[in-house]
């Protein structure tokens, strides 16, 4: 007897596939959904009678290419034509569409492909096996005698053929195989091949819908006046003048300040300017960049928590040999997404509907449920395209703005941030102060190395790591540095002065790759050795670091002559499961202006599903990294961010962009991340080249060009 259940019941439970691996198939206790004309073996894909495959993509599209990569993976394993695979964005439902590794419906850390690849492949392979079985049953032949080919099942001995669309009803009645056989790489038709981005035409023509484009009937526009000091609160406000402005509909206090709601964005901003707000600025009003530097410097003289301790570095350093010392500093950085923060919300007694460019659909749903008092299933989250994510859109502050404002005024409201709001009220990459000491042996190689990092911990500040422990993000790329040094000591001093921290693109390795790869370069030059060969000699226990380093050195022509005035620098950094290296060709003008002529970048991501997307991510990472190296700096005065827009928080301009060559090393290892690993090795490669060109070592970012001027 068949048990008929609704398709919605697919959304319950989970099926474990393989030893300890949950791939996310869901089956209700009474059987699988029986929806006529639709074959839905799991929540990730369905096939209709026309043979159209619809993939439910849980990864927000923020420029990394998930709308293209996911269909490639499904089409390959399902044996479907890529053009027959459509994509729809998953709704917020963490129980159903969670990341199989993190358990959350939130996306950062370059997890789109590496966390989902096996799950998606198994979901598609199960569907393929079921379609084969359905055809075999129809023909009365052994399933071993049939095979699939571009959207059809074929019986080679007789030449019979059935399209997938003809098999959906029969396949739907079959059990889902828990351990489907996956294709071997030689059978791939799409994975590993360059495929054009599907979202490009819509983005170029303006058809693509970002959060800022959302339109809802009866929608108002909100803009929030925030305390200029981090952590400050509204003490009192007078909205009389704001409400007198034509078009201003309401003024309400929300968690993050005072929201002015109007019939247009410009009117809402005008209303903000007319507000009279008295702020309780709180203790952070005493904090300045000068104070932070003093506190960091003082903390650097105190022992820190020991993150790694091999051998006895302190004993060797104290033995009286040749010791090389350096201090490296990096500033706070803002994400500076091109699309400012925004979200639209509509709240009623029965439901809450949100439209948002969010990296965190699950967190958005939970936040709205908390604010409205509704059960999570009554909160609908529509994830739009993201005009840049970089970690910033994993936060929920802009979601809080929209939901609280819409709830207060009883109408749908789109809350939009200005560029100034974005720069002055972000979540910032930590500023750090880093002390290095190394003892060099007679052969110039390091016999001991000690690093003391001073700065705040993102994970601790956000409650994701325990206070008093070592924050993993703060020491990433230092604690696990690849160089084979017998005596190695890494310490960390947590110094948090209340500046809100965020997961900036490549997080810990973004600054730690710079400091490690700069200091190893210093040691190479101090030893009178070639920086590339020096690194190679210390990478005997890190073959993937070594392989990608050798690849970029070879492709960049390391050691060959360059045009007069140019110099090369090199760096290699592991992050987010991938190994990346960069060679930079740089010149420095007499006035200190730095020009990067060429970047030769390499990445070993284990598996490159779409090489074209991998190259785009590496190129984008280079833009992000160069912007920070040239210009990136958030400074604080009286608890206030001093920068406000792109005139004083500059972005790299097109005329400053070098030629970027990207080389992919497909090692066949487990897939690594792509969005972030391209960032960390760029800045040290550039500054290491600057040293070769000028003899001046850059130990503090951004690059101070006045220090590079020649008399």
C-alpha cells in the first residue's frame, strides 16, 4: 500500500549517508512525498515531466558564482544537460537547508563548494540511480544493463531510450538509495571545465534583484540615526522638526538608534538631519587610535597565552646568537561593500516577510522571530543577490533595523544605510600589534622563532569562543605556519577595547599572512639568501605549500631579469582549505608612489569545479588585498570612526589594477575554499618586492608612500 504525503513533509528529518556523514536528504516517517508529475528524491532537487531539473540552492549568491557552480555539480552527477538545470534560492529553514558541516544556514568562510560538494553529488547520484531503476522496471531488464546520458536512460542492447521527464512518476515511487555510486573524475562533463557565469547577463542588464532593488506594495523607506560612538544609546530625542518635513511618515526609536520613515530615501535622510538626539555615549567614547596603539604596545611586553610551543625557542633566543627582531602593525579595516546595508520587512500578527541581501538566512529568520514573537516557520526570508558580502552581511544589525521599524510603523519598510553609515557603523577587521624574534644559525636558517600577537579576538567578542582561551581566528596562519623550525613559540594577548569586530574577507590570515610572510622574507635577506629558495628549504613538511610556491615562481619567471626599476616579491599562505601563493612585480617612483605591474597568483583548491570562477575569485581577492595594502585604514577618535566615505576610505581604481595571472593546481585533494584564499598572500608579495626595489621594509599597513620617497 502506498502512503501519500505532501511534498512539505520532505522537509522533516534527515538521512545519514556513509559513516558519520549527513548529506541532508530528508524523508518523513511515513514515506516520501508523492506529488504527481514531480520527482523529488530529496530537498535539493526535483525533476518535472518536461525534464526540467530544479536545484534548490542554499548558498547566497554574493559574487562567488554559486548560481553556476551548483547546477554544474548537479548536472554532472545526475547526467543532465546543464541548460536543463534551473536554480531557485532556498528559503530560510535551517533544519532543512543547513550547511552540512557547520549545521547552520549561514555562509562565510569560503564554504559554498567545499562543504556542499559531496552532499550535492550524492543527492544527484541518488536521483540518477532511481531513474535508472525506474527505466529498468519499465523495460523488465536488469538495472545493470541500463545507463544514463544527458537527461535520458538508455538500454544499449535494444536501443530503447526514456527521457527523465517520462520517468518521474515511476521514479518517485522508488526508495532513495542511501549510498549511491558517484562518478569518477574522468566521467565529468562539467566539473573542471570553464563555464560562463549564469548571473552575469542579469547583473549587466539590471534584471538581477539586489536587496536595494526590492519593491513591495505600500512600502516606505527608513533611515536610522545611530550614535556616533560604538555602544552608545539614545538618551532622548526630539522629532518635531523631522516630522514637519513633507513626506516623513513616522519617527520611532529602535535598538540601533532612531528610525525616520518616509516616502523616499532622500526625505528619510532629510528627516534624520532634522532630528535632535541626546546620546549616552558610554565608555567607548574614551577610545582613540593613539590609545589603542599604546595599550597594544604595553601588552606586547607581557607574556601571552601560548598558542604553540615547539622545542625551546626562548632558550635558543637567549643564548646570545644572531637575533633578528621586527614589529608589524595592521589597522582596523571596513568591508566597504558596494551595495550599502539594507533590508525590507513586512510584519503582521500572522507573519513576517523579509527581503534581504544576507549571508545568514537562518540567523535572519531567528532574529526576526525573536523581535516579532512569531514562531520561526512564520518568518519568510527572501534572499536577494548580494552587492558584496565579504563577511559583513553575515551580521544581522541591518535585519534588526528593518524588522523593528516595520513592526513599529505597521507597514512594509525598506531600511537603507548611507555610505557613511556603512563606514562608521561596521564590524571591523581587527587591528593588531605583532612582535617577532628569530635566531639565525651559521647557515642563515632560523634555529628559533617567537611571535607575540596583540589584538582582539573576533570569536570571543561574538561569544563563539570562550573568554580566557585562545581565539582561533586571531592566531590563524601563525599558529599553523608551515615553516619547519625546531624551536617555535607563538603567543597571543587578547586586547579588546570595544571596537566591534567582523569577519573581513579571509579573516585572521588577511593580517597574519602579511606578518608571517614579511618576516620570513626579512630572515631570507638577513641571511643573504634568495627568498624563494629560503622558503622552499623550510617547506619540507608542507608539500602543498611548496608545490604552489614553486608553481607561481616558475610562471613568474623568478630569477629572470626585469625591466629597470622593477622588483619581485613572493609569498605563500594557507587559508580556508586552500593553498595560495603570489609573485608581485613592483616599481616605486621617486615620490614614493607604488605601482604593481603584475601579479602571478596560484591556488591549490584541491578541486576546481569551475576554473573560470576560481580565476575570478583570485582576481577579486587581489583587488581587495591591494585596496587594503594601498589605502585601508579605519582610525578612531573619541570612540568615533574618522573615515566616512570613499574620499577618505579609498578603493583601488581601475588605472591602478595590475595584470593578474591566475594558475590553478588541481591536486585532487579535498575541495578547499575559493573566495578568501586569494587575499592573504598579495600584500606581503607586494611589500617584499618594495624592499627589493628600495631597501625599505614595510612593517605597517597601509603602505606609507612618504616613507618611500627618494631625496
